[in-house]
C-alpha cells in the first residue's frame, strides 16, 4: 500500500507540470499582458513599463517565462502578483483556505444529507417518501448553479438572515473569538448549501439505485430467509456493498464541487481561489493565473487519490498488496 501511495504521489508531478505548461501557453496566446494597459497612462513613461516587463521576463518568449517560473517554484517561490503587488504565495494561501473550507463544508452537507435520504428512499421504494426524494433530486439537478446562486443572493437580501458576499464582517478583527467563529460560519452557510445542492441530488439518486440493486442480491435474500431483521439486513449486509460505488465517485464529487466553487465564489463574492483566478485572468496577471490553476489541479488530484484509498479500505476484494 505504501508503494502504491508513493507511486501515485510521483504521478502528480508530470500532471502538474503539464497543466502549468499548457496554462502558460494559453495565457501567451492572449494579446497583451498586465503592463500593456499601463502604456495608456500618460503618467507612466514607456521606459518604466519596459523596465517592469524586463523585471518579470514579460519581454521574452512564453517558454522562457515558464522556465523562470518553474525555477522559482522549485525553490518554493510562486512569484509576485503584478495586479495585487504582493507575493503570490501569501495571496494564494488565504484564498486556497477559503475554497477548501467552502468545498469541505459543501462536501459534508452533500454526503451527510444525500446518503440518509438515498437509504430512506430505497427502503421505502414507491412510497410518498421515495417520490418526494425523487422530486427533490430532480429539482437539484435541474437548477443551474448560476441561477441557484442568484436566488440565494435574492433570498439573503430580502430576508436579511444571511450576509450578502464576503467571508467575514468588516469588524471581524475586533470581535471575540466565539463571535469570530459564528461570523465566519454565518458567511459560509449559504454558499456551502448552494454549492452542495446539485452534488447532493446526484449522490442521493446514486445511493438509492445502488442500495436497491444490492437488496435484490441473492445473499440478501438468504439473510432474510435466515430470519434476520430487516434493519440488520439493510445496514449490516446490504449497505456496505451498496456504498462502494459511491466511494469511486468521491473524487469526481470533489472535482464537481471545486469547479462549481468557481461559479459560486464569483457570483456570491466568496473570496476563494476561483474568484482570485478570474480576477487574475481579467487583469492578465499570468503568473498568478498559473499558480491558481496548479493549486486547483492539485486539489482535484488529491481528491481522486483519497477516493482510491477509501475504496481500497472499504472493499477487501480490491485491496492492494
């Protein structure tokens, strides 16, 4: 198992290199750079702009820029944000934490609600409970994240129950520790629910389908024939085998949450990695864009890696030697 873990970690290196190289290539195809717009400012001389371009190697071909960026990354330096005028590392760490926090709580909401609902719907097949869960799943899958985010903003503005935008209040630093925790949680609740909605519906439908298939298996019928209670049959014999396929989609679930977070963050003004990526892209802050894309890719790879480990832990038949 440790050999497998080591090999998977090694596979991350060429993947991240390929993603960063492709991102640099695509950014180079866009006309101009961050300092091109400064040429329109009469208060800044062309010599100053040329000096700044040379300082960040923007006057050289894209592959030369990539070489300098990669050399700095190896040393732990992710460059300097030209738009924010601060080191990219300090900027990304805070935004990456906000995105991780949003995706993590959305993951807890989605899986924590979807699994019980899916089990409940499967056990009560064709009842009003099953139909209500199916309707909920249909609505969750049909409403786009963009529309759901806008509806959530309207709801927050109309009721005043939730803050509109941001991750904390303006007076956050002056609040006691307990109130700081509640303030962060209060800002997090609505974006996390919006982000979890579509993923929750898909997981619930998959859980219902898998459990129904498992309940029809011969070994489940044999367990019932031995006189075991229905609850013991469902939760002891059927549920663990039914949940294995869900573990395989855990990584894809995390990928969907991260991609959805880009939409939710930009519409609901959540200061995460997705919002930072869009701001850096429109500002043509090329180094910061590459840093954000590489970080997001790393999160996706880690999510798939965790899914593989969970599946190997859950199912002894596929456990690696």
